[in-house]
């Protein structure tokens, strides 16, 4: 769905058509970022909700300023943020449909590994597909 919406936005007659990003690597990065951000935001939000509500109060009692409070709360959620980053990367790297929609399949520019493998396999060139 994300690929379709971004494609419609970037189409020549779409609202962002004048930017001419459709079928470019930048459009592929944008669509993958959108897909990955949702995963990372959801996991990070869950990690923040798991924090003890009294932790912030305890930091303030000890006279910790707002910047240091943010730093300490960030450190407390660091394992979850690391997981969120890994999950978001995994989601982005496996996204084929949206990347194909906005990037096309232009050899040497926007062809992604998955489509290259499928293309070479359909041609019967298994050695190239494996390579």
C-alpha cells in the first residue's frame, strides 16, 4: 500500500510529480524509510511504555537536568532501540513491492537483488542468478 501511495504522489500528474523522483534510487530510499519507520516507531514506543514511571521522578529528586534525564532514559531503552533498529532494517531490506513500484527495474540504476535473481532465473541463467 505504501508503494502505491508514494507512486501516485510521485507520478507526473501527481502532487509531487514536478520533483521527478519516480524511478530513482532516492524514491526507493524514501519508500523503504517510510516502511521501516513504522516498525521502529512501534517498537520504540513499546520500549518507552515499559519504563518505570517513577524513574523520571527518581532522576529529578537527584537533581538531574532535562538533558541528562533524556540521556538516562535513552540508555534505559537502549536494548529495545537496538532491536527496533534491527527490525526496521530487516523490514526495509525485504521490501520488494514498494521498491519496484517507485524505482522500476532499470538495469544498473534501480534493479534490486531480488528482481535480478527472478529475472535471471526466468531466463534460465541459473549461474548468474546464483552469482
